[in-house]
C-alpha cells in the first residue's frame, strides 16, 4: 500500500473501495466515454478550451496502466491560477497514469508518494511552476506562497521506494527570480523511466538541485533520457538559500544499487557537480548528451563498470577561485570513458581526473582540446594511488603551458601500471610553466606508439620521466627543447624516433636514472649523458639534429 503525504504531514491512503469492474478510469470518464480512437483522452470542461483537454497518449502507456486520470477532470487548474496540490494528491494511486493536458500548473507544496506500484505522470505539453518563495532555511521554504520541503515531486524515499515509475514530458518553469527547487526526486526498486523533462531558467534559490534518482535494488534498472537543465544554477551566496556552495544538476543517490542509464541529457553550469553519481554500489552509464561548466565536475561517476560514452563536455566559463573539471572518476572498477569529447578554454583544473579509489579505468577513442585563454587546464591526470589506467586511441590538442597527461604515482614497485597506447598529443603549448606534454611520476608504465608534437616555445618538451621501470615502445616525439628528459631508473626506449626542433639532443639523461637502455631507435642529435650509470645504446641511429 502506497502512502501519499502532503507537505502538511497528513496522510491519504490509496482508494481500495473500487470493485473489480469499476476502475478510476471508468469513474472519471465513464459518463462521456473513456478513450477516443487512437488513444486520446477527451472530456471537455466548460471553463477550459476543448483543445487543452486533448492529450495523445502512447498506446503502450494505455496498456500498461489499468487507470488513466486526466488531472484537469480530477480538478487541477490548467491555467496556473489555482494550485493543483490537492487534486494531484487525491488522484495518485497504484497502477495509475496521471495525464496532464496542455497548460500551466501551479504547485505550492511537494507531492510525496511512497511505496507505490506502477505510477505514471505524462504531460508532453504541460508546464509546472511553483508559488513565490520568500525565505528558505536549509531545504525548507519558510515564507512565501510555497511552503514546506523545497521539492515538487518526491516519488519514493530510501526506506519506502516505489516500483515502476513513468515520468515524462514536463517543462518546469524556473525563469522567475528566486525560483528553482527540486523538480523530481525518485527512489524505485526497479523500473525507473524519466523522459523529456526540461528545466527552463536558472535554479537560483540556493536549495537542492532539480533532480535526484535512485534504483535501490541491485538487479533494478532505470532510464533518464533527455533531461535538460541548460541554464544551470546559482551559487548559494547569490541566493536566499544556504545549501553548501550551490545545487548539483542531477544527483544519483549514494545508495543507488542498480543500473541507471543517463541518455542524451543536457546540464549547464551548476555550482556543485553537473551530473554526480555519488555512490559506488551501483552502475551508471552516461550515453551522449552535453555537460557544461559545472564547478566540481561536469560529470562525476563511481561504481562497477560505470561508463561515459559519446558525451560532450565543455568548460568555457571560468569561475574565479573554484576548481572546475570536465570528468572526474572517483571510485570503482572497470570505469570507462569512450568516444567522448572534452573541450576546455581557460585555466580549469583537469579535463579528465582519475582519483585514488579507482581500481581500474579505461579512456578510449576520446578527444581533448585544451585552449589557452589566460591559462590552460591539464588534460588527463592520474593521481598517486589509483589502480591501473589505460588511455587508448585518444587525441589531445594543448595550447597552454600545462601537462597534456600527468601520471602521478609513488615510484615504487607496487605502482599499478598506466598504459598509453596510440595517443596523439599536438598543439602550440609553450613550456614556460609546465614544460612537458607527458609527465611520468609513476613506476611500471608502458607507453606504446605515441605521437607527441610540441613545437611551442620556452623549452617545451615531449616527456619527462621521473620514476623507475617505464617502457617506451615505438612512437614519434618532436619538441622545441629535448623531446625526452629522463631521471628514472631502468627506463627502456625501443623503436622510438625523437627530434628537437631547436637542434638539441633527442634525450637528456640525468645521473638519477640508472640502467637506461635505448635500442632500435632513431635519435636526431643523439643524446646528452649527465652521468647515468649502466646506460646502454644498441642498434640506434643518431642523425644530425
């Protein structure tokens, strides 16, 4: 039995009085005929134009639900003049689809429904707004027309989730001043479907962000498709609210245990994260979509086999004093970023960041553009204690003085391997701050068939090796300064080609790097040895620089 609780705290139980032959649909529509041909709900109301009462409902939805309720027939005002809270609360029931005809609907308190089974909301031409908000304390509206928790639809809670939820086709109007609260919060065991929801206007009340989703069962599934909030949110310091920093665009609850697909969504700049999969218990697949300018990260994921595929991430609006990242991989195993484009213009922190609690991750077939507009971000950064990371078939174009790839580590035999294979790094980045395109501080790395071309000025280099037991196999390296600077022990170069644009030696070897081996390579200008013990060169050409 579901529980439906209004903001005032009163509970309304589901209607169990209907017999097996009398459904809510027949009660609401029986007097004039329930459904027109083709799945259109019709029953004009005198005070509303007939056209606003016609809704084309997919036949699959009509087949799915035993009861279909036209909310205007149930007493909801489609002109935005009278709040619809009571009408919604009375109409909600298990195995019921609430259909919103074209119009504008005002809500002055959250709709809270728990423990439901097969509940739907459908409004492809419906716009929902909330009443005036004058004061907020935490996440409670304390003054204004709206009152109570700063949410509109709260569908399930962590201790009493629903099952099988459809929520499709709504526009939430947050264009006014001091508007924007959580539009939808959903906890389901299985069967989450959210489609074609648009948030218009900036979320500028300083409360929780517009969406939270959770699939609580490990074998449960969910889909969020074409959820759009392009106007982002305001920092709390610029609002009447006091949430820390500001809202997240879309939050996947930390206790979500199932699999959620996030497909072709769009999130603009939010003060916290754009899309944040905040727990490592479940799996989140980001497929397509555009994510821009959020502060902590535009996409941040955790979990087992969570992934980002075919997405576009853009940072082109800098926020002074705030760290901004494109993609952040926080925790989990077999995380993947594939066929994704990240473009950063300005001094953000990272395009892609892989953190210590990541056991394994793959970045493949991606493109990263790092533009210099008063500064430049790093491309891919792997932190000290992360597990193994593969970067494959990826291009990075860098035009500011920073690292295209920064491989951090502890320089110990226990360092997990980082593999870069078929990675291309180009661009006019200078070397006046961070000089090398690839900086290696982790042992046990493998770098295969890299193409690094760095013609920028101020001592720009291809690679600096500062850790032991790294292998470079194949590849072409060209830079203004020495393409390679090596301080690592037992570094091996096999079948590489390296050349300095300024006529310097291809490799500079420091005394800290012992037992370095170079075989079957082409080093234009040869090498310069600063006392490296055990250094071996075999079958290597050294043409003039």
